[in-house]
C-alpha cells in the first residue's frame, strides 16, 4: 500500500476542520480530506447563523444561561463557559479572514433571533446564507495555504491504531483509487454528522456517520448518541427534496398552525413557536398525530412580504423552485433529523480518549449541547474549539 507522511491529517472540511487547519502553525504539513468537493459540507447549508454575545444588551453569561436551559440542564457547564467566552473572538477572526456578516446602515452587525435565545444574538450573512459565506471565506483561505494538501472526493476507510495510538488513516484519495496509508502523529476527525441515517433529514448527502463509525471501530470513547436533534420546520412537500426552513423565520415572527388554523404551540410552552427546538419538534409531531396529517403549516402571511423575501432570499428561492411563496403561502413543514448531538468524546481542545486522535464539531461530543442544542451554537462550536485545539497543538509541537 502506498504510504505518505504528514504532520497532521484532518478528515472533514466544514467549519470545524477548516478553522482547525487555518489556526495551525503555517509550517506544519497538513492533509485535508473531504468526501465531496471542497466547500460542499453541512456547514455550507447552515442558514440561521452564528451565535455570539456581541450585542449591547448581551453577555457571555446570558448566552451560557440560554445554552444550558435549551440543553435541559444536561450540558457540561465548564465547556459551555469556554464556548460562549470564545464567541466574540471567533467572530473577529472570521471577519478578519474575509467573512462578511450582514450589517445595518451605520455598519452595525445585524443580530437575528432564534428559538430559546433570550436576546437577538445570531449573526447572519446574505440573510439566510450564513454557512455558505463562512465556508466560502474559509475555503478561499485554505486554498492559498501551500502547506495544506487538499484531497477532495476522498473517502476515509478507517483510522490506523498501533500500540494504542492513532497513527493516521487508510483512505481512497479519489474515487476507486487504490488504498493509501496516510500517516501522521495527529489525526483530526471533523467529519460531521449522521442525518442520512434517518428517513428525512435537513442534511446534505454526505452526512452518513462515517467519522463516528471509524472512531467506534478504533476504540475511541463515544457518548450521548441517544441525543439526535430533529429540526422542527423542514419543508414537507410530497416528492420534493426536504429543505430546511430556518428557525430564524420563526424568530422574525412566523407562526405554526394546525389543521384548524390554530397556533397550537401557544398551549405547549410559554415561548410558543420560540420554545427550545426539541419542545417545538415534539409539539409538531403530536399535532400531526392529532390532525392525522404529515405536516403542520408555517405561516408568514401576517408579516411584511418584502421584508420577508429580502431577509430570507435563499429560502424564498428554494420555495419558489417547489412552487411555494414564502410570504404568502401556508408552508407544509415537519420535523426531520438535523444534528447529531453525541459523538466522539472530546474536550474543548479536541482531545479524545485515543492518543493521537482529536475530534471537533458535529463529530465530537463535548457536552456543550446537553440534550438539545441551542440554535446557531454549532458553527460556533466548530470555530471556537477548532481554533483552541490548533493553539494547543502548536504549544505542544
Ligand atoms: C436554522 O437555521 O434553523 C438552523 C440553525 C441551527 O441548526 O443552528
């Protein structure tokens, strides 16, 4: 088998893998592998945004409180504190890299609202194309990095463990190629989630739990796999590809209606449509059973149509492709698998139970999300912990 050596191998090129890679010392030789094209990851499809306590009425303490409450008080508090404290710096880092968040007339960053956030705290880009903008900025920079070899269309078959230490990976570096052994003292799993283990999902096709499976086979500790987040409002048009309708739409005032046209979430939780995501998803599922329908309706008809369309251009466009108008139609939505909360047990610098293996982002289980992730904390996790993990590696190298 062909064998090539690197300093660091990174599996996955979403926000976690890229933030880690770009924060490494520039002289390290890195192999960055992604299953699809570079830029085609779950990150790219994130609509709502990136949560960070940067507003004048906000603080990391409030952000932590909201994260813990949404997580049903099952989160690791210390890890949550690290996450929220690192958020403003992560925003500055991304902005310096060229990511452009939406701003108002005086240049102030615009902050959206999403469920279970007590403040407007969600930075967004292109209205509802936040992940695409972040991925664009990160990919542009990684392409300039001469010490990063990018393998797109590569499939990682397994981790290689020798004498209790991860020594690299076995991979097909391109479709149907011979297997190659890439060896390195440090391997990073940032391979994303598992949405396609379920019948309907908001995730792109690549989310097939490969990282989790590899880690299990290698003997790394895995936790919290029972916590799978279902997004409440994925478009449910029979025969059409499911499509996420961002929680930010409810944050701007959209209602959920049952078959009789009633706002059923009013009777479910004091925050109604803006209750934590698991509460809303369960409320919808129960209502669908009561009404014997395969969806409930999302209603924006009471909002200003021009504002709706300009705030959510991507969703407007995708719905139009499916024959629906975001501003004027009742939209059929149902819960769908969205985010894998569990994963490879890792600390806030990516250290796992297997020496030589780090894990970040959706592939990791750091305990910050408890039983239910707060909206827009996932891009943030990939950034903050990815950057911290690279800093630690640099100190120890
Ligand atoms: C959304 O835009 O509703 C998804 C955001 C997230 O999963 O955090």
